C-alpha cells in the first residue's frame, strides 16, 4: 500500500511547491521581495510551471502502472 501511495504523495508535494512558485509570481510577491532581480521572476514562474507539469506526469504515470 505504501509503495503505491508514495509516488502520488511525491507528485502532490511537487505540485504544491510548483503552485507556490506560480502563486508568488501571479500575486506579485516576488516583486515585493526582490526588487530589480532581472529575469529571476520569469525563472521562478517557469520553474513552478515545470514542477506542476512533472507532478501531473508522475501522477498520471503512477495511475497507468496500476492498470
């Protein structure tokens, strides 16, 4: 049971971390914390989106293995 739940738990954690990055970018929190940081804001947004995509892929792949 734990071996089946662990990849889904990992995917959930990845998705939460990625969504925090996207949320910080969307609500302007990164600009409040980092003034004149250059391209870091865009890099944080891209990292959040990539983490969310990886999390969805991991969750989907785990569901395919169960079948």
